[in-house]
C-alpha cells in the first residue's frame, strides 16, 4: 500500500494513502468531502486510457489515510499536498480538485505557486469564499455551518444520509444517474471517515480563498452543476470568472454537486479536452 508521511501526532506518523498509475503528464485528483480518492473512478479510467499518469490520494482523516485529531484546515491540507508532489517529484502536472479538493488546489497555488503546475481544474468549486461577512454579503450565514456541526455531533450517520441525498440530488436522479448501490457505497465511505474530521472540516469550508484564486496564473477549467445544493452555483462558480484570469467554464445543466459521477458524459469530454490542450 503506497503511503507517505506528512507529519506526526504523539510520536506516531500521520500518513497519506495514495495511488499512482500510468505514465505521461501527471494528473493529480483531489477528492471531496466525505469521500476518498476512489471517487474519481469514472475519470481515472478515461485519463489512463488516454496516456496520462493519474495520482489519487486520501485526505488526512479520510479513506485509508491516518485519522489524526488535528490538521483539518487548508494550510495543512495544502502542505500535505506539497509533501506528496515533492516526494513523487511531479512537474508539469494538472492539479484537479472536486468540492473540498478545489480548496487544496487554490490554497496550494496561492501558497506555493505554480512552478510544478501546468493547469488546474475545479469541479464543484468551494472558492472564492462561502461565509457571509460585511465584505462578502453574498455568502452563507454562519448559523448554517453551526447547524451542520451540531448535526454531525448529534448523529453523524444521519447527517451523512441527508448530505449525500443532496450531493447527488437523489430525489431527481435516483435510479437514473445515481443507483441505490452507488449511494450506499458513498455512504459507507463517509461513515468510515474520522468523526473528528467530519466535524472539523466544516470550519475549513469557511476559508477565504479570494486572494488565492486571484493569483492563479495557469489555465483553469471550472466544471459546476447549476443545480448544486451543496455549493450553490450563485455563491461559488458564478463569482469565479471575475477573479480567475484564464478560466474556462463548463456549466452542467441540472447538475448536482457530484457531476463527476452523475454527468460523466459532460464532465469527461470537457476534462479530457482541457488536459490534452
């Protein structure tokens, strides 16, 4: 099992599980909450078949990676990513994130620059800034996120059930674009994640990425569903064209949050064309 050490807690290594397949230009895929690196299976196969090297990894607290009690903030997540990229000595890569993973992409570029990065992909983007503040009046009120944390503490599996129903817009797509079995697999993945991570990551969602995205200096692809209930389009994707200099936008009509699973016939051709270009 390929693993890399990114820190320590009480004398024990904090390790990330990763998978590294294929050859060619590297594409690093960073998963969303509350899933793991396997959630890109519909994109990984496509990229491998088209001559790309594909690296996926499980964020700390999720999947097969360590589940420490600390480090659930984007400065740490970006530092973990840097350790991985440096250890694998990846250059000229495509850095692609989904949902929470778009935070790693933008914070990594904002902190460490684009020396290793050829292009960036944001799917179901969390930037630029979710929290409603005096200088961000279009954000979401803090009470919403307080309620999420309370729900996680009260009954984490019940919270995940509601979350994943809205993750896939199950009331619309059940039996067509999301099977009961695929939903159940996502639920099982969510439930084995760290309970501490499930709670503490909510605060990370409130990170202000406006400065990070404003400094992105590589071509960037944004893919976002216009029926996203987790990260609503008006509060996220609609704001990015004014902030990112070289941005291509693909809006998935009727798309829920996880369009990579529900709408691969839209996502995959756009992704492949972009990384090939």
